[in-house]
């Protein structure tokens, strides 16, 4: 099988900020009406008819009759009667955030692959993580066992090997089973962080800063 890839020519350096934090919100909940298998629930001033087994705004109705409703919030159940009200805190999943400062038009940070830290250039034009042969050897990647192919690069066509990386970590963002291509020779001179990684995180920009986020 012949496989073709193209990559862009890379550049240089920079720095990174890692943040990991839980996001919390509060809700006021009141029971305004009770029925067999349903309840009229007011959440932060907004009324919702919730049926048995249904979840709305993080509130699941376990059971209901004309005298009481059993609801589940954050994995905890409570029994409420008509006009009963509670205030509760919802904690959303922790978000891992990496901020990469742009320099000279490029975003460069560090990734940990096979337990070793290497510089990587964020490249949204690269299909996969792309690394050269010496880097693959340094990371102890058994690339000769991968799928052989050919890549169309700025230096012409070069042989490559498609491999699967068990784990790639950038700050608190850790992804498993990330595809990569190893280029025979010394190009690209810096490892390209391509879309096999980037497509699995949320990307945004804040001025000259690229922000990567994922749910832990």
C-alpha cells in the first residue's frame, strides 16, 4: 500500500502554561407540581416538566406521584414534596487547559512521548504527528513494524512509517493511541503536532495565545 502525506516546513520556540480546574455552578430547585410519573420543577426560575427517568439541567427524576418526587442530583437522591425547594452545587468535569504563546508566527511547546520530553510545533496542516527518524529512535518507537508509505515533502518524496503512539501528553492533556508518521531521515527537524492529536482537543485562540482544552 502506498500512502502519501504532505507537511509544512517548521520554525522555532516557546513557552506554555498549564491549568487544571473544576468548574462549579449553583442551582435553585423547587417542586411546583406533582403528577404520576412526572413533576413540574422550577430550576433557577425556569419551569420544566420532567418525566420519570428523564434528566434536565443535571436533574434526573427517579420517581413521582401526587405527593412527592424523588430526584437525583450529582449522584445523590432526595425526596421532595410540593413547594419544597433546595439549593445545590453542580460540579462539571475538570478541564485540562494548555496555553501556548506564539512567536514568529508559530506555536511551539513540549510533548511527552514514551516518557521523554521533546519540542513540538503545532501544525494544523499536518494530518498526523510527524517526526524524523533520529527522534523516533530516541523515543524508542519501533517504527519498522509500522505501515510503510511515501510522503510528498518540501524535500521531495521520502519513505515513511505509520505508527500508533500509546500515549502523548502535553501538560495535563493526555491522549492515548495517537497515530503518527516517522519520516526516514532528519526531516522534519522538529516534530509536528498534527491533527491526529489536535482533532481530539478543543482549540481556540486568545490573541497570540493558542488554547488547547480537553475534559479529564
